[in-house]
């Protein structure tokens, strides 16, 4: 076995720092007075985590997951969405896993692999060994070649436009284009059926966190149907797809070949999960509050609660059924820098926005803290933000108007929002009122929720759009937030694939590209990413809105319900249901 160098210790330290730096409080052992069977980390902290009916261990039953829209994809090779990642942990496994604890950044733990990886002395090679007894839903063994093929698919960006790229960016594979056109990925080797070896361009101490992304989910080459694979990904987890009627219903049943002895991270208590994929959010909210279905939960953001419903969370029949937690997720507004090209104009728009009014549309402080940074102080390398937005969220209209003097100000702009979420439309109404003060007519454009991020990545990207990012939550590093959201493409020549604002500055983006390939300690490199982030933010490609705090009401028979720090909704890997 290879020597475990100090680089792996640095990775472990990164995770430890992320956990101890969490401001939400981690212990869930004390009763908060919120009802029998629920726990919270503090009676005085309004952002304390709360778990509903912890300690449940009885298998059986069905969990009914109410959702307002279908998943954007179920394919691990095209999955850059936390909502999909949440359900996906039921039907596929990865080399490592971001294991959730309510209110804390998750811990990276082994999943398919026996450990967090063995790193070479020079930090350029990471080696993983698969556990014994791993099988797909059809009983065939899971091999290292399947893990490699799953990674190869994510390089085919012409096919999988939303494939996660963080792992790919650190591999020594800049010219590889995927298995359909590029042949074999030389940067990943599989000397035998249980060993997989990664060759990096530069040392990357946090590589175990990258190995938890969906890239490392195994895909058998013979079963790959490219874009149609989303209809039935082959299960390597505790559940498999029994039926999937797009836009209507998804049914998961037990995978008979999943061995719980190989998987201490998923309790897999329910017999089945049924996902209803077209229920209006207002209806979901009312059904959960009234407990009309005691086996129901939702994965919709903010627990699908409407602003008008938030006052009911203190109801003694509802409070014990409400899971809650501060997330590693931040909502922002993206300015399309290819259409709003003047940084002063973007700055003025940012100053004119009343973020405190937007907070009201989210349900008030109960659903999040106004923030001036996309990053948060639980992330390694955190630096205080330098932008001049009012920390209370109030607009600075006079300053905005002064910035626009002598500028070519657009008369009309567009704001795109996901049509299944009412508060995103209401957010647009606030923006309309704010920008009207600057003489700008803001037109609201409804985008089907299932196609929302695909639209933002394409030619129909509006001038302004809301988005959120939880990527940094899984590793605690600032790079995993800054690079995907503001960084350049893999070759450094344009903006990156998930850079919704299309931000690209030849000098600063070049520095980000170089930093990807720079050796150094985890904390040192993450601090540099924070510095580059603050510099980029001086041109206002994005406007930070709120650090999310989610309340999610569940049915009265639901047990072990916790809000995942990374997922932003009920963690499906631990939930159970009373029969």
C-alpha cells in the first residue's frame, strides 16, 4: 500500500476546519422545546439545526416525495444539481461520499472505495481500491473500469452539457474529449478490476472531495445509452428505478444486490420512494402543513413553503414536524456580462436592488441571512467581502443613480425565473420596482423549471437570472465555489461551463487558470481563490442575496428527517417512515 503523505493530512485538516468553522452549531443532542421527537443544537440560535424524530431504525414503508417539477437529469454524467444529487445517492454510489450532518459541512467518507485514497509522495497520483462485494442491480460486479468509464463520459461536453468538471479540471487530461470521440482516458488507469489510479496535473490536497462528485459513479459501458441513460441509470446503490414517467412520477424500489455491509453511509430504511413530479408548490405546502399525507416530504427549496405560510411554523402541531438547518448554499443574481458589459452599470444595478425586500419574498429572516459574499466563513480560505452593498440589504439608490451619470444605460432588461417557484417570480417583481427607479424596464421571463439551468447555459440566457450554489459545501474549500461560478473554461480561453454570468477577464481569469495548476497548501491556495473572487466582484458579475436557512415540514410518520447542509432539503440517505 502506498505511503499516505502529508497532502492527505492536509485534506483531512481542510475538512476539520470546515466543520469547526460552521456557525450553525453542530450538536443535535439537546431538546429545543420544539416538540416531542425533534432536536435542535441551540435554543437561542435562530439558525440552529433541527432533526425530526432522530434515532429511528425500523425498515419498511413508502416515502412520498412531493415535487413541483421533474429532475433536470438522473444521469450521473450530466448532474450538476444538488436536488438530483440528493435522490441520486439512493441509486448510485461514488468513490467517496459527502456524508451529511444537520447544520454542519458534510464529512467526506469512503463509499465504493475502501478509504479516502492513497496519495503518492509528489502528490500527483491518487489510488483507490474498490470494496469487495459491490454489484449492480442486475447482479454483475462493479469494476474499476466502470468507474473510469463514468468519468470518461463527463468529458463529452458536446453530449453532457451540465457534466460536473471540478474533478476533470485537475486531471492531466486537457485535450481529452470523452469516450465517444477521444478513446481512452490516459490520466485514469485501472490495472485490475478493483484498482483505479488518477494522475493529476498538479498536487490537489482536496482530491477526496472531488471523488465524491457524480463523475465517479460507475457506468457499465455496455449499458450506456448517452442522453437516454437518464431514463434508467443502472443502480449501484440501495434502490433502483422501477418506473419513470417523465414529468409525472418516479418509483424507486430496493436493489436486491445492494449489500449493506459495504455501505455504512445509507440507512436505506424505506422499502420504496415515490416521487410525484408535477405538484404545485402552494399545494405541496398546504399538504405538508395539514399532514394530509403522513408519509410525505418534499425536496423543493425552502420546503416548498410559501411566504404566507411561514407564520404557521410555530404551530404546536407543525413545529415538531419541521426539520431545519443552515445551508452551505447561497442564492445570488447573475448579471449576463455579455449583454450588460459595463461594470459600472452592473455596480449601479446591484446598489439599486433592495435585498431586504427580496428576503421578505423568501419568507423573511427565518429562511436565510442577507450576505455580501457568495462564499461563507465556514469555508477554508474565507476573506471578508469588499463590495460596498449595504449589509442590511437596503438599496443605495442615490449612489446607483450617480454611477449611471453619463453612461449608456439600457432601457430594457430581462429577468428569467424558474416558473414552478412563486418567490422567484416575486423576486422579479421587486427587481422591476427597483430598476424602474433607474429608468429601466425589467421584463419577467418564465422558464420551465426542468429546463432552467440548461436555458441559462445556452443562447437564451436572460440579462439577469437567479441561481444558487452549494458546491463549496461538500468540501469546505473556496475554490469549489469560485472556480465553477466565475472561473474560465478548462483550456482557459473563455468562461467556464457553469459560469452563468459568463464572466471572463483576460488577466484575472488567466490568474484563476494558473492557480488551478499551482502547488501549495490547501489553506494557502483557497485564500488565493478568495482574493481573486473579491477582485472579480469589484466588477459585479453577480449580486449575493441570501445564505439559505431551510425549514422543511414533513408528514407525521416521517422519521430521521434532517436538512442537508449540501442538499438544501431533506437528506434521503437517512430518512425513514413509520409503518
